[in-house]
C-alpha cells in the first residue's frame, strides 16, 4: 500500500522537466519569427492603405482641377523672373538656393505650402484646408504671402498655418517610420519630382551614405539639359524635358502672388501622361522627410508635412550627368535604351531605393526610402499601390518615373516599359 501511495505522489523528474522546457523553447523560437513577420506585414499593409488614400486624394484634386498639384510653392519676391547664366552663384539659384546650406534667404522669400496642403479637402481634412491661409492682407494692410512657418493667427478663430502643418495626421505616417516625432507634423510620403529640384535650372542632388551629408550641387548627379539663359530659350528646353521626366514640380509664386505666373511654372495633366497612368509613379515612401527641428537645409526653420522645400516633400532619381550631342548617354540606339538610365537605381550608390535606411537627418535624402525590407510602397497615377523591390532594374525604374519618356527630346527618349518588371 505504501509503495502504491509513493508512486501516486511522484512528480516529474528533472530530466523530464528539462525536456518539456526545451520543447516549449523550440516552439516559441519557431513561433516568434512568424509573429514578427505577421506584424511587419500588418504594418506594411497599413502603409499601403495610407499611400492609397493619398493617391486617391491627389486624383480627387486632378479631377477637380484637371492638373496635378505643384510639388511645392515658394513666394520668391520676383527674384526668379530671369534665370541667370551664372547658376553657381547662390543668390541666382532660385528655389535651389533653399537646398544650399550656405544660402541666406532675402527678405520676403516665403516657403508657402506643398502638395499635401492642396489635397487636404480630398483626404477628409476640409476643415484644415479651409483654415490654411496662402495670401492676404498683413498687419500693415499690405498684400502678403503666408508660409507653412507662419505662427500668427491670420483669421480670428482659425489656427495658424504652423499649427495646421504641425497637426498629426495618421494617413501621412508609415507605421514603420522610425524618424517620426509624436504629436507633430510627421510625413512619410513624397511626390514624384523627376530628375530635378527645379525645372528651369535642372539641379540634381548629391546623395550620401553619411548622415546629413547630402546636398545640392551643380548637376552632381542630375542631368545638364541646356544653358538656362532667358532670351536664348534655354530654360524653355529645360522645362519641356523635365516635364516629361517627372510628375510634379516646384513653383515660384512671384512677388507675394501678385505677379503674372512665371512661364516655367508647369503642371502635368492627365492628358500629358502619355506613357500610361498605370505605369507612371505618383507617390513613394521616404522616411527622411516631414518633421524636424530645423537644420542647415531648411535654413534653421522647423519643418512639417506642409513644408514645400523639395527635399522635404518630393522624391527624385539620378541619371548620368554627362551628355553631349555626339555621344548622348540617354538616347536609344536601335532597340537598346541609352546607358545613362542605369544610374536611376544603381544599387550600392547613394540615391538608390532604400539607400538611406541607416540615415536619420531629415531633408538630406530625396529618394524612395522606406523602413521596410527589400523595397518601398509606391502609388501609380491610376491609384494602384504596389510594393516595388529595391532591386528593380534601373532603366525600368527611370521609365516608371517618367510620364512621357517616349515623347521627350531624342537626346533623352525612352523605349517602351516592360510592365513585367514591376507587376506582381
């Protein structure tokens, strides 16, 4: 009887406990990656939903206005009504001056607003859109332009522009964006500005894998189109080319918005996307835009989702900067695309998709850049959203960025895009 009682009270042996613990540990180890993968997929899906809503907002704007919004608008006090030959001089760079850390803005230059402000009514933010003040009478009774940094209340009962742009909107933030700041005006999505920061003087952007070292330069990795000399027609050629190779562009609002719109302020329309809206990129992710406390590239000014400076609201692509009429690197040769397009997403070089994932300084990497593995969520001009792999062929990527690459000047003409390169 005592033997049976002892057997009935006996517990697990130490070996048995170790075996059970080991099995549980193995199961947990097997489950954790699956759980983490599911969470990552969920965040990526939320990001896709966000960028889809923004794309629908842009298309709503297009439907109402028959044109795409401007990438960003700056009131430049009439300084830019004559692009100079000497584009290397900071005071002659126009909008590009705002991406030159050595440039000091002159009195009256106002960074006003970007494409996000324009689509607010179409992303269920009509109250914010109605409260935003672009131009009006200042305290002295003079007409003035008001920017995203305007901190004074211009209309009784309405918030200031700075308060509006600093309001957190979930649709503007990717859940995986690790550079955001809580309760501030974050932004994780940018618009396709093509190959240039400013279309009459097509400056490129010199990217870097070193945090904060990206900067504007004299065509460092962009494309030299022609001499931007007013009177010679140079800037007109520049604009015609950049318009075919990008979707949204910077605009100069002139002297407080009272002058005639500058002739190089161009907008693409649905009819101008001749390569097809289903194969032309509209929006992408970029974790290095949006809110910041201010730095050299924004002239010390804080930034948020309304900031119109091009490196804070747009994304571009690099192409070979060498070009000559005798040996043009971008012109097709028979059924072969020009070799210059291979720089649009050349892996291992600054400016490639997700090349800035280790960077943290806002405004110094105006390219597609996400916190996801292996690629970015991007929206096309037909509203479709796809996850584009960072290893996508460079020439195909350049064609996806270009709304009319098949119609551009022969020096930069693109052959048809094979949609198998990105369709999934």
